């Protein structure tokens, strides 16, 4: 039987910087959404209902593997009253 012995660090080292940045941003956004939800005492179901979304979509957002659109980022920023992504000059 074959086993995989590649460590996470080895896999990460073989990943392009662009992909590393993408994954880092995805996780940073999902972590911030989770923080804002919990600060407001919202469950996934309550959050989804407030936004008119399915709970499964919120689960995807919180997985850290969702490719957020500008539209979704804008919706979430508006809902929380806080900018989730800022662009520096």
C-alpha cells in the first residue's frame, strides 16, 4: 500500500506565491466574517436568513476556500457596517 508522506510545509513550498496569497486572503476574509458573526451573536442560520442566503452558502464562506466576489464582499461589508477589504495606495 502506498502512503503519502509529503508534509504541509513541503506542499506549501511547491505552491506559487500567487496561490499562497490567494489562500491567505480567503482564510483572512472567512476568519473576519466568523469574528463579526460571533461578536454579534449570530449563528450560521441566523446570519444566512438575515442576508437571504442559504446556510450552506455561509458554510462555504466560513470554510476559507470560497472565492468571494466583489458583490459578496460589498454585501457583507454593508451588513456588518465595516469594510472587509481595504485597498492601500
